[in-house]
C-alpha cells in the first residue's frame, strides 16, 4: 500500500525560514516510507500584511520555495503536494494567487490549482477575513492522474462547497486534497465534520495537511490556525489526526477502499435533475 506524509506547519512570514522547516519534514516523511508528501496552505508565508507580502512574495517563475521543492522531489524521487504558495501574479489590481502544486518524482509540476472560494467572513467583532481583497479566485477544478491515485486538488475554504468535490469524484478522483490554514474558531466546530462529510459523500480519501498555532509576523500579526492535519477514509473514518503540534504523520491507504465504498453506496451515479426553488 502507498503511504502519504501529512505535514503540520506553523509558517511565519519569512519564506526562507519556512522552506528550511518544510524540507526537513519532507526528508523525514520519505525516510519513513512516504511516496507522496503534502504540505498545508500558504506553506511559504503566513502574513496579515499586504505590504509585507508585496515585499517577499514572487511570481511563480521566480519562487524559491517552488524551485527548491521541485529539486527535492527529484532528489528523493517522491511526489510532493505543495498545499499552496502565496504568489504574485502581475495582475493590474495587485492581487496574489493562492496556488497549489502537485510535483512529480521527476521534479516537474504535474498540476496547478488556484483556490476558487475566497474566505470572506466575519467571525466576531474582533476577527474577520476578506481573502478576496488580497487574492484573486481561481476558476477551474483540477484533477491529476498519478501512479499512486487520481488526485483532486482543493484548498481550505473550498471544503464548504460540496459540488466541487462531487465533480472531482465523478471525474475519477480517488483522493481529495484539502490543505488548509483554518481559523481556530471555525476549526473547532467544523473542520473534522466537513472533511468527513466530503469523504462520505464521494467515497474518496481526503487528505488535509494544516497550519497550526500562533503565527509569527514581523509586523505583529495575530493569525491563529486550528492545526489537526487529518486523513479520512472513503467510509468517513479518521485515519490520522496530527493534533496541534508541528510534525509529519505517515498514513497507509488502499485505493481498493474507494471502489468498495462507491460500490456499497453508488451515490455518485444517482444524480437526478430537479427544479431549483424560486
């Protein structure tokens, strides 16, 4: 059976420091037998300052984290899912991309996915987010065929929109990735149940590497994330919970479990047209 390594990070707003940490965890995961290693959302930089982001983020072609992890994938002959990188785009409005990358054992980029659903919410009088002010949304669902499973790529807030997961599974995805930097308040209430629901609805493995804890920022940001990197089976069972500490967990998965779950409850084949309410 293949093994996946799920990395839990506490990324700061310093991309170089974050790169050193994630490379160490990837080395560890491969030493422990992982054929694919997955990192969380915004692996390269967690920052609440658009000014700081403008000073440290790069275009995809120039991004040091992406280049280094491509070289590491080639050296170790391993698949790497970079949960996402915050990247400059050159757009006239200055907005960034929140982009996931699937890198093959040959070091080449096999798939890119730009986060579609933007986290524009007000959680309390003191905690609100408007992701769309800094990031442009993607427009296309992405799936990649690999020798260790067909992988559908999503990011964080996407998990609240079941239709994208259904579309990926109906297109053949056996594994759904949900790298995240989930807020603590919503994480406590919703993170696990949403991931389990997506797995159950689609009969897929769901792998969700996560950011955790209080994130260090030079300009004094107060971003806190939930942690709890999770691996969920196609039957909705929690196979791994990484808790709130940084590290890497190794999970065995058997793609035959996807076929079994979808055979037992073939709901992906049971869509019916209906009239929407007026």
